[in-house]
C-alpha cells in the first residue's frame, strides 16, 4: 500500500504557492473515496451514541436492568469516549493514523457483537464501555487524516462532508433503532441495533485497507498514560456517585468519592504542568488554561450539554407512559433536527457576536424545553407528536446557536499551534457534559418513578432540571470574554445534537 509520513506543520504553507492536487504526490488521487469510507466510522459512532434511547424500555424488560444500569449503558459509552478521545488522537499521531483507525474500527465491530450478545445488564455495560474506547481510537483519526490528505483548497468541502455525518447520525440513530425494534428481526428484539454495525464495519474496514494511506506526526510524542489514568479516575468520581448514589442510599463512602473528584482533577492539571516543564508530551497543554475563553468555554460546554439528557426523559416517557412505539417515538423527535437545520442557516452569521449568541442560545434552549414541559403537563399520557413540534424546533434553534459559536469563541484567542488541542479539549468537555447529564437527570427522573410518583409528574420534574441547567449555562456564559470574535475555521465537534442523551 502507498505509505507516507506526513505532518502538516512540517510542510510549507500551501497558501504561499499554487497547489495542484492532481500533480502533487502528497495528495492521493483516491482521497475522496477514502474519505467516504472512513466517514463510515463517524456515522457508526453517532448512531451508536443515539440509537439506545428508543430501545431502553425493551432492553430494560428483556435484561431485567435497573434504572442505574440503564443509565450506565448510555453514559458508559460516552464517558469512555470522552476519557480516551485525546489519547486516541495521540496514539494515531505516534503509531500511524491508519493503523490506529483500523484497530479502533475492528474493535468497534467486535464490541458491537459483544453488546448484541449481552445476557445481562453487566455484560451490556461492559460492552458499551469497550465500544466507547474503540470509538475513541477510530474517530479522531478521521479528522487527522482529512487534514493531512487534502489540500487547503479542498478542506471546506471535506469538512462539510465530515460535519454532515453528525446530522445524519443524530437523526438516523433513533430512526434506525425504531425501525429495527418495530420489525423485531428474527425475534431478536433490541439486539439488531448493535448487529447492524457488523456488516457496515467490515465493509468500511476492507475499504480503508484498500484506499487509505498511512500518516503520523514527526514530533516525538508519548502517550501520557499516567495523565489519562488520573483524568479517567476524576471523571468516574464525578459520575459514579450520581448514578449509584440514590440506589445505595447515599452512604458516606459515596460522598467521599464525590469529594475526591475536584482533588483528582487538580492532580491531573498539576501532573500535566510538571510533565510540560520537564519537556514531556502532556495529554493537555497546561498553557491552554491561561486563556479565559478556554476556561469559560469548557465550563459552559459541560453544563450546556448536560441538558441534552432531556431525550432520556422524553423517549422513556413517550413509550412507558404515553404508549408510543419505538418508531413513533423516534419520529416524534425529528422536529429537533429540523430546528438544528434551520438554525444552522443563520447561526454562522451571528457568531461574531460572541458570548451574546451563547447566552441567547442557552435561553432559547430553556424556552424550548419549557414548551415541551407545558405540553407534557397539560396533555399527560394523551400527548400527540404534533404537540411537541414547537418546543423541539425552538430547542433545535438554540442548539444551533450555541454549538458552533462556543467552539469559535474558544479558538478565537488561542494561538493557531494550540487550536487542535483546544478543539479536542472542548469536544471532550461536551462528552463529559452528555454523560453527566444522563447521570444527573436520569437519577432525578427514575428516582421519582421508582418512588411511586406519577409518570407525567416525574417527566415534568426531570425536564424542569433540564430547564435549570440551560438557565445556569446562560449565566455561566458571562465568564466568556466579551466583544466580537472572528469566525475561525476549526475542526468539527462531535456534538450530540439532542438526539441522544
């Protein structure tokens, strides 16, 4: 296979001379076909991150899972992805992006088969965590290979294809889950939602072997295993008490674990600073935390994307209380994606307004959630899909306003050399927020249900917490630097656009 060791930072800036991608040996003539093949990994990741919501009632009944185990089945995937994403990108830079991508893709297929064959909730949770790690190996390589294999003149088109996968996955995941559950293929119930990854993954693996080229960074790098371990321990100290605290009755040791979270995160930052001073390769460059835009952006990202767990409450409520089928539930969520699409048309024009757009976007999200809460409270178990449309569309507009603008603000004040690291850091924060939201809002919602409260009341309380999170995110956005920002082309975010928890 053709092989090349390439580092964009080590080559002359293409903007200083004419580029002819056809004649330039740096760019493979099969790069577009290779991009299509590798984007299958991004699409599978997004589908797997979103597909489980509509299957929760079926899965819970079949495996006899508790509410905490259901939360872990969702949050475990996202948490593993968040904890391993930066490390996955680093491994690709060190050992070859094509090699690590293929390893991640092969592992993703294997862990999908493991999830589909789960005989109990513990096995499913373990498989989902391993799936998240596999996704963290393959997904970062796609963007890295895109940056290396395409000339600057083609980056915009390639990035638009990359970003399209997030929209397709966010919409297609729940719909695919609904179709497969309604079809009940071979009497397998929920299991085909994972089995579908196997033929797609095998085809993508063969295509990647044939079409992709190898590339790696020429800089001397290390994996920073200790930093990864400390960061993962800190994230677990945050999420484990949120999920397990209520079922266990909040014993003292659970509260001790919670208290250990800020200490572990402080140890992580301290370790990264020491490693940087010694000339090592820290997982996260400590210099990034000197920028107000980074600190504010990460904080807002965690809090704002906690709110996307509203889908956990709404999809379970529609199936268990309102009697919707999985497919009807998935179809009922489509207006949110439509709202994101509409918002994406005007949101880029608002980006120069900076933090004002983030504040307004968070408030718009809160307003959309409030409309949904009013519908759930008023119509109860007789709620119709059309009654959810206004709230979901408004929420989609808010998501479109915040997602891209937040990343732009973070990168606006960061030196160009640190843009990739800052982008990876905020994407990690988004995944942490998604996982924390599942833990927090799931605990409130299932706690009410299992405490004997009415399903409608439980949904209203759970969604009320979501509204509070978005209002807090709007207030916290004041930490972001004021003033106009320039629109900076940046690596696309793996943003959960509300289609998943």
